[in-house]
C-alpha cells in the first residue's frame, strides 16, 4: 500500500484562520433569496418571511459571514428599491440573470436574516451603473449615526440602530465583459479609488475590497490587479478573486486535484500585490478575499445563457441549480484545504452561493429543505478547523492527471487552536484507485488524543443527495490511531478525511 507522511513544525504556523474564511454568498439570482432564505407563507417561515428550516441548516453549516446582494446582480441594482414599505417598492428588470426583481427582500430584510443567523454581513456596492454618491448614501443608510435624510429613512423604516457593517466590496467582477457597466482596469481603478476615499470620509475604519480578476484565465489577469492596486493601494485592504471549478471540462483525476489550480491562482495574486507594495515601499500587506468559490458546471450554463425569451422576464426563475455529486464534495473539501493553507493572506472567503444556486442547501418552493453533498466538508471544517493553520509537509506518492501532470496523491492541512487545545487534520486522497496509508507526526503541537474522525468516501462518485434521499453521500466515522503523537490511518481511494485533535 502507498504510504504518505505528514510532519508539522509547531514553530512555523502559516497564520491565524480568520472567521471570515467560512463565509458564503447570497445574491438576488434564481431561487437563492426568493423560495430560498425568504418565502412568506411557507409553513416554516417566521413573521419576516424567513424560512426557519433553512435557517437551521445555515447554522449547522457554520457560515460566519455572507456577501450580499451580488454578484452580477449588484452592478444594475438600486438599493433604494429594496427598502421602505413593501407595497411601494418598484419591480425592475434584472439584467444579469434575465428575470424580474420584485424587491420584496432588500437591505433591512437581509440584516434581520443576518441577525437571526448570527452572521456578519459583507455588503457589495454597485460600481457598474452607479458611483460615489450612491455608495456613500448606502453606507449612511446602513451605518449612519447622525441625523440625515438617508439615515433617518432607515429609522423611519423601523430600524433605529445602525447595522455597523465593516466589510464592503467595491463592485463585482468589473473586468468581465458580461458585467453591466464593465470597465477597463484604469477606469475601474479611478472609480474604486474615489469611492473608497469618499466612504472613508464617512468612516475611516471600513475594510474595503477591490475587484480582482473574475478568473485567472481572463486575458486581463495580472495586469488588472497591478493597475488597480497601483492606484488604490493605500485605500483598499483586500483584492478579490473568484474561482469556480467545472467538472465538465476536465478528467476526473484533474478535477480532484482542483486545489493545485486554486493554489496557483492565490499565489499569483499574492505575488502581484506584493510587487505593487514593494514598488510603493509600503509595509502594508494587501489581503485576499476569495469571495466566490465553488464547483460549478459552468459549461452547462453557458449553453443556455443566450436562449432566454426576450419577452419573458420571470420572477425567481431557477438558475444554475447544480445537483452535487460525491466527487464534488471531495473537491470542495480539497478547496477548503487550499484556502486554509493560505490563511496568512486569505482573510475572507465566500462559497457561492448559499441556497439553491450552486449551493450546499436546496429547497422546494413551499416544501422541504435538504443538504447537498458539498454541505458536509464545509460544515465539518467550519466547526473544527480554527485557530492557526500549519503547513503540513507531505511526503506523498504521486498520481497522474491530464491537466496538471503528476500531483501529490495526498493533500493536507493541520490546524491548532491554543486557546481551546483543539485542532484538526484535513486530508484528501486524490487517487481514484489507490488507498494511502497515512502517518502524521502531530505531537509537537501538543496533540495527545483523537476526539473524533469522519470521512467522505463515496462508493459512487456520481451519487447525489435529493429531498427523497438526502443521505446518499454523508460523512461516516473513521478509525484513526494516535500513539505518542503519531496519528495513523488508511484513506480509501477518492476520500476526504477530517480528524478532530485534542
């Protein structure tokens, strides 16, 4: 049997794991909001129309922060449409996803949902069709403490206290020609800079995210980040990157190695940001916000994207409701390992999206809610992988892929929280046909026992969870031995393991 070894130097942590790394994303797209988190009249809805069956699953998932309201949606969004008496809110054409937006759910409803879910809101502002004035007015509505026309409007709408949102995204995917208000790098950089300066005049303590490239395949990648940061370095705190992995465009072995791709993307953005920082002779480090990431059968979406009836603008029409497989769950587990491995610079992340739209949670209109396969690795990691991330030095057999050549069969990361004396080992066996015997030397961290271990090892990598069969793919207990700080176990082919350490 192939053998892999892990060693950890307790004196060389990667960095603190920010709670925002376990974020998610709610966009006015498809059924994410309407019949997802919000469905007045549903048997499980409260007086605000918020589905409490979904709320329970969100809490179980362990989401810490949510980016809202988009996404492509935000680049044509008038935030004023979504506040005030519901009966007076206008219906609008929603250009990004070719639907009608009823605006019955807006900023105040989202903040109430965040309050109930104990989630930190991350707000995105429209820099596609709007600019500095509208951004400052939204900031005043959300956080304003002075008596102004805008903040008084929030009070008149029944919300006397400011919401205190700290993190704000300066637009969305502005390098993408699909984006309403798409701009070149220079035009976006000047708008982001002037908007950031205006917002900081209201509140100097905000954390601001500049748009990076929507994907590293974009022809603008690298030059875009360099141009934006060269102008806005002193005014922004984060640069964003988005990564979707499409299983339909690669062999399965490459798909399971998607973390290799994410690692390269993250490290490329870090290198670009640090080069700009060196040019500016700055001690400041720009952090990364991976505020959209997931598995997405993008090739299926692009095949139908241009086929919508120009005279038909449905409301809350289904959009990209991917049904996730056992293989998808393994890849999500691997992407989480990659994010944790860069915990020194990735200080925010948002799995996209939360409900129905390429989501870990699915619902029926008026009916049931259930966990997709990708729910499980996220829920486990968000619960046990806290504190500091440590670079797991892996000596592993290699496995072949068409896209990346030979890669390590075993990918892993170790975390340890000194305050609670608990930690985790997350490991992915990327090999489709070979088990791996694993030994991990963890005693240097103070590990003395394994308090639990669960594994996702689907017998059918194409199995999906449905409302009728919601547990086709679930984590199951797994045996891990620990003697004198050395943990040993066997990972079956194509499996993701989470070990709780204490």
